[in-house]
C-alpha cells in the first residue's frame, strides 16, 4: 500500500487515539508511509486482538496493513491515551462523537481524551480532531488545554466504510483547518506525499465542511427516495430517470439510488448535528429538518408497503430479512436502515428472521428477531422476504431455492439488486422501489377522497 516517495519528511511521531473505523486506518496508513505511530484504545478485548494482528472491522486490506505495521514495528498499540501522546509531536483524536438526545454531537469522549493528555504532551504538539466535530469544538478544546505551547487543528476524515484503506492512500482531497502558520506547514508536509489537493482553511470552516458534505448527501438521497415514491404512484421508473439526471454534469451519477432510507455511522448523526448547530446559531435549517423527517417516514413506508402485499398486515407473519449492515462491504450496524425497518416490523408483530454475510449473531442478539446462518436459512417458512442491504451475493442467489424454502411468494427488494425476470420466473412476486407499486396509504387517501 505504501506510496512511492523519496522525499525526506519532518520526523514527526504520531499518536492516534481510538482504533475504530477512523483511527485504525489512519494509524496503520501513516505507519505504512514510514512514520512511527502509537495507537491507543481503551477497549481491552479489541486491544488484545489488535496486538495479535487481528482486526474485527470488515474492511478490505486493513488487517494486512495492521500486521505489516506490527512486523516493521512502526505501528504499536497501547491502552493509555496519555502514554500514546506523551512522546508524540502530532496527536490525532479519532474517538466517537455520537448523537446526544437533543440531536447535538456528544463531545464527551473527545474532551475526556484531551483533558487526559494535555498536561503530558510536549511543547509544540499539535492536537488534531479527525473525528467529525461541530463548529466551535477547537475553541472548547483550547479552553480545556490551557497551554499556549500546544496547538489545536482540524483535519476531518473522508474515509468511506468498505474502502477506508483505499481512501486513505488515494484521497480526492485533504482538508486542514489551522490558525498558526507553523501548524499549517507541518500538517501540509505530513500529507503532501499523496499528491492531491490539500485545502488549508480556518478551523471553523473545516469543522463545518464535513457536516455540510454529509448533510448534502443525506438531502440528495432523500430527494431520490421522494422521487421514487412519486414514480411508484405515477407508473414511472426512478432508476431510468436517475440515469438521465445523473448525466447532467452539474449533478453527476453518484448517490442517486433509491432505497429503504439512508443511514450509517455518519449521515444521520451529522445531519442532525448540523441542524442542531443551525438552531443554536439562530439560523434554523428547515430543509435539513425535513430531510431527517422524510427519512424516518421512508422506514415506515417499507413496512407499510410490505403489509399491503400481505393482506394489509405483517402481524403474525414470518418475514425473512437479507442484510443488516447499513451498506454492503461493512459490518457496521450503527444507524442501519435495515435495523430501523426490522425494529418496525417487530413492533408491528412480525416474526423476523435475518441474515447478513458480515454480521454475526452476537451483534444482534438483543434486538427482538432471530438470526439465520445462511440466506436460504432465513427464508424457511417465510411468507415474505425483504432485501435491505445491497450485498452482491444476494443477486447471485438461485431464486428457485428461495421459492422452495418460503411458504409465501412476496419478495420486497428495497435495494433493487435482484433480477426481475429471474425472480418472477421462479414464481415469486417481486416488489421493488421506484417502479409502479402504489403506496397503500396514498391509494387509501385517494379512494376516500373519491
């Protein structure tokens, strides 16, 4: 993975606090580039596995990268953020910033780490927030640090789950927020090996940018889902429509796929966090608030449409679910649309049996549904199958095996990954998103109006 580079770099010693989806690729990636990196994580089980070169994140190439770093001794792990940061010249903060009850970002993990390390770091150390944080965080951290010889900077990550290693080594842009010239220069030197645009700006702009990017993507997805709903009612095809829309160079083809709703570790919490910040600043973001509401309604709509194909109710019905991770290529369940739909199905009285190729039973043990070890196993006795994550292997499954296992014939493909002709030829009723399958609530309203 290492990039070819014969240039001498400033001899920075790096500490990465947090060995999760952001921290671990960051630590292993910089170690592969030749830096000495200490990564700290307080989870003893995770730490023991990392010290043995075992990575539990479903992330291509990451385990190989970690093992290489351990072999070269450029990458090491410890349980103490203070110990990791003591000899570091740059400290990356990569701990969670989960959503609080009011929608704001919970900064308690970030603030706890900074409070722990700030008395111990060397003069000239740069403390960098790589976690997604709201605007104003740097000011809060400076107040906690209380040292003029320690610098704070913002370096939001743009790593996508399922391709984090590739995105680390081949970024399309790098964003640095810093106020002092020396900090801008040192962080710029750290990243100049990648040969991509390095945008250096003030800290508030950098802090806002990541939230803005994710909120925009969420709004775009909600727009596509709304158009899919219109297409279903009008007898149009949202997929053909979005192919044409995506050819417009002002729009582009990405993030134009309709589905059961958007989710994941970033979009939901960052969208809500930006909406919260906007309210606090006296500039309420009504469009963003609507985006969040419409996404919740999309989850409800999946259950409603399934019920229409099961004689009006899912109560007492056995429903198979394919896919639990928020997207293919990861085992991350945080704010997964699939879990949101499963929870609604269970609340409506359905007997749900689920399968996901990257998620183990332990991860979903207390969520109110059963877990199958295979995709076909989830279908035994099911009156309906709902595809909620776009794993490629689902498209490769023999539909005749599914038909033989199920007691019913309804297959609701919310990700539109199944071949319509193959699955209908197997005697199954395939329901899709964005193609003329009218919403029962809208039909009812029209009938009452008539």
